[in-house]
């Protein structure tokens, strides 16, 4: 049992490091603002198409783009965590596998 816990901790650390190497992009509905986020949920880059960032519309679009990118990062992390759970426990986690989903 303790061996599995140590293995799980090691695998979780590996996943965290791997997620920092993954990047996903989200964009505003109008496509004028793009945000790149790591799988570890860190904003890497923000790109805009000549937008006045002081306007309420621009801020709303930026928020949309960031939330979109973070949703993509969540999907990548969820996939990685599900894969490790399958590897660690024969037959997976059953109903407990849903604890990694939002």
C-alpha cells in the first residue's frame, strides 16, 4: 500500500513537470485576443490585434480568452491525471475516477 502511495506521489510530480511543458491557447469570441497558458495554469503569452486595452470590450475579450485557455489547460491536466490513475490501480478507480473531473 505504501509503495503505491510513494509511486503515486512520484507520478504526480512527473505529471506536474510535464504539464508545465504543455501549452494551450484560448481566444476571445471575436478572435482578436489570444492567451497561451501552460498545462500548469500559468499564463505564458497574451496576443492582441491592435486593441485598446483600456476599453471595457477589450477587457471582456481578454477575460474570455484567458478563461478559454484555462479550460483547455484543465482538460489536459484531467487527461493526465486519469491516465495515471488507470496505471496505478488495476481496473481503474471506478466511480472514484470522477474525482479528477470538474
